[in-house]
C-alpha cells in the first residue's frame, strides 16, 4: 500500500495549519469589533464565510480571511487613527 495516499504531505499540512490560524485570527478580530465599526449582519457574514469556507474547501476560508484583513479591517483601523 502506498503511504502517500493515506497521509498528506508536510507542506499540505503546513498550508492547512497556516490557513486555519489565519481564519481564527479573522474570526477573533471580527467578533471583537464593536457594532459601530461592523454591523452584526456583516460580522456574521465574515465569520460564516471564513469558517465554512475553511471547513468545506480549506484554502477558500483563508482567501475570505485575507479579503477581510486587507479590506474592511484595514479601513476600520485607519479610521481610528
């Protein structure tokens, strides 16, 4: 039996771990934002999009998280200063 078919390679595991960390960072950041910065429906959309994207497709959740981090998060942080 070929072991490559049973266990994923180290780079694959590393990619999924990094994307998981990125998604969790996004979820925590979104959840901590006050309603004045991010309305509850948008919060739910970002959280659901990144978590479900990661659970179903892996890297898609990380892409959603990156979109949040370079888009809305950056704008909200720039408005505070």
